[in-house]
């Protein structure tokens, strides 16, 4: 085993160990009784803490990893280049085309029931979903434009930046560096990304979004592209919830009236359009490479 291979395997072991410990702490924290904030001051404090925590648990570890374990340093995350405009537009289009599929997958995910022998676990899971939804709703108490801007910064921009740095830039990338098939690496990173949110009845649509984001990053080799797509997804949900909160369901990235479920045909069409965009993006990226 040469030094480069050893460094890659050590990096993968370090990151996975960190994720497992972090995930365990999240489970323990969510197993304890949690008081739902009920004042503007408490909600604002939670927003500040969310920015601080996402920086500490996602951005800082990725920065330290690149500083001490990668020869490429910041270039390892592929954030050192200005993204091609076509890449950015395609990323936004993928998210737009993915919305019906995400909504349909959410409806099916919500309808899943565990066996009767696991009814206690299902009750606990649905209870956590309800708590998460109540906390999210508290974030939208302030219906002013200022409140909307703050929510976009906290829930859309910071979430997109920190999660893409960790799950796509760091985790997905180190899987591929360890000779794991890129398609498998993208799916694994998407599963871990969805699992980390601890919203069990939004797992499938969030995993699907993670896969789309993973391919956007893999094809373009520019993390700003997947960050843009992630931001567009979250910003759409934030804006829709801000103006149409009574009609909105509770999963991040899903913003449709609950009484209008998405049919199978629209889900399949949505999937086909997303795949088509990714294929065109791959062809364009290959064309650019041949011109360089």
C-alpha cells in the first residue's frame, strides 16, 4: 500500500468515524425531551445556534481535513473555480424538474407503516416528525420581509453551503478517492445525508435529492453547482412556506398543497426530465474537457 492509498483509507476511516459519533449524539439528543420554543427571542437564538452548529459540525471538520490530510488542500473540495453559467442554470433546472418527483415520493414515504410489532417505534418516529414540524413552523412566526431574508440565509444558504461541503465535497469525494464506484459513492452519500436529518418519513425524497445533488457535483467537479441546486431547493421551500404556510406539508424541499397529491405519471415524467438534464450536463461537461 503506497502513501497516497494509505492517506485515502485513513481519511475515509476518520470521516466515517466522525459521522457515526455525530449521528449517535444526534440520536441521543433527539431521544431526550425537547421543549418547543414559543417566543421570538428563543426562536432567534435557535437560528443563531443553527448557523454556529452547522459551521462547527460540517464546515470546520472539512476545512481541518483538507488542511492536514490532503495535498490538494482547498482544491480537494472543488470550490476553487468559478462555475460555468450553463452548469448553474442546469442545476436550478434539475431542482425545478425534480419537485413533482420529490412531492410524490414524500406522499408515498408518509404512507409507509411499520409492522404492528414495531408500532412503538413508529409512534416514536412520527412523534419526532411532529416535533420537527412544530420547530420549523416557529421559524416562520415573523412574516416580514426581514424575517423571510433571515430564514433564507439560515435555512437555505447556510444549510446548502455546510451540507454540500460535508456530504458531497468531503464524504462523497473520499468514497471515490478510495476506488468506490462513483455511482455507489453518490448513493451512499445521499443515504447518509438523508439519515442525518432524522426525519424518517421524509427519508426517501431527501435521499433522491441527495442523489441529484451528488450527480451535479460529480459531473461538473465544482461544488458551487450542487450548493446552488441545494440552495434553490431550500429557498423555494422557505419562500413557499413563508407565504403559504397553512397549505404546506412538512418536508424540506416539498411545497405543494396537501390535498393535491402528485400522480405516478407526473413523478415518472419528473424523473425522466431530471435524468435528461443530467445526461445533457454530462455531454456538455465532456465537450468542455475536450476543448481544454
